C-alpha cells in the first residue's frame, strides 16, 4: 500500500510539473525566456487553457491526498 502511494505520488508530481510548464505565460517572466512570447499567437484556445487548469488542480488534489494518506499510514504503523 505504501509503495503504491509513493509511486502514484511521484507520477502525479511529474505530471503536475509538466502541466504547469504547459500553461501559457501571463507576462514577460520565465515563459518568454524559453520562447513563450513568440508562441503566444500559436497557442491553443482558451478552452484548452481552462481544461489544462482543471487537470492541474485535479492533479494537485490527488497529490495532497497521497501525501496525507502516506503520513497517516506512517503514523499508525
């Protein structure tokens, strides 16, 4: 059980990092450093951005649940 939660935690963390990096930049920060300013006209519609935000929030919630579950399992054993 613990090993499964740890694997899920690592996979979710990697996916969440990828999803966060896929978000469109809101200014001239780090996203423009990697070419985000050039691709702003070629990026997807606002529907894609909304779905990406939803997926990121769901991943974050699963990540938090995994951390709390691992902490509870460790405390009870």
